[in-house]
C-alpha cells in the first residue's frame, strides 16, 4: 500500500471526532492521513507479523469474520465498520493449540493505521480516546456473545444473538427488525456455540412461534420484542467475587518489606 494516496482519517470516519471542540475539529479534518485499500470477498491472507509495528486496521465498509479453530470446533466473531483490529498479531509461544482465520464476507474498505499515523496520533488525544473506545465496545460485544453462548436452549441463543446483531446492523421495517446479514445455519452455530443440525431445529421452532423469519434473500427478520434481560434467578446465581489470584509473599515477588 506504500504507493497509495493518503486521506485524512476524519473524512473517512467522522464519528471519531464527534466529541472534539469545533476549533480542534476543523484542524483535525485535514490531519492524520491514512492509506485506504479494498479487500475482496474470500479468505484474507493477513501475513505473519509483517505489519507488527502498525497500530492496526480500521474497517470502513464491509463485514469480516474472525474464526478461531480449536480441535473440531470453530468460534466466529463478526466485525464491521468502525472496528479496529490487528489481524496479524501472533503470540510468540502459545500454550493452547488454536488457529486464527480471517474471512471477508462482504467486500471491505479498510484504513491502515501505520507507523506514520501512530507518530502523529500523539497530537490528537481525542481521536486516540475514540479509537480506544472502539476497542472497549468490541470487548463488550465479545462478552455479550459469551453470555449468549451460555443460555441453556439453542433457540434462545439464536434469537438472542440475532437481536444482538440487530443492535448494530438492524433496520426497523413494518414487519419487524431486519438483520441484513445472510448468515447460514452453520455460521450461526459458530456464533452461538452449537452444531448446525441443532441450529436448524432451533430456527424451525422460532419460525413456528412467529419469532423469526428467514427471508428469500437469506437475511433475517425478527418479530416481537427484544429478548435477553437478566432474570432474578440469573442475578442471584452470580456470587460476590472473591480474589482469584493467590497473593504471594513479598519476598517471593522480589520486593523488600518496608
């Protein structure tokens, strides 16, 4: 991408500057130039640490699936516009055997936040804070997905996860809330932690209760009210947190006792 022209970041993603004072915003509109590229649909070969000195990649358009393969199972995370990621990150000596795979589901436009961008970002703490907030939002979505995967019935998982996706991608229509993602039964299984045949049965149950419709174009229509609010039973089942890490004596930590 070294020969690509650079475009100021806020022209590509104006929401990153929404909390800036007007005077700062006007200056930021021409600052922080980044390179932009398109990634075609299909498996995304991100290389092996070739860009390890870059801050990351910001998705501007499209949808990316991040698969983690372990044993005979796969877990999937969906990423879209506004998400910041480092697809080339690799652990030096992982203790748990797994494989990460990136797949572009809908053609993407991405901005490369490279070393030059990182040097200039220090002068724009508001944008740096906005990028950190994007990482926090992604972590919160992952925590929500983990909670959904622990629901007891697969039909509840599928319905809850589609409402979770609707928070980000959904559109209100006269017939319900449309989730404009053509997710297969297999991918829904990878998202909620279930096998494809079980997911297919669960979708059949939801359709019979008129809670979910698979449209002819492969997208999903949610009917009724959102689900997922914690019950009193769930709140009671969460105990008060105790210390999880053993506290070592100061001498074992190499510290001097005052």
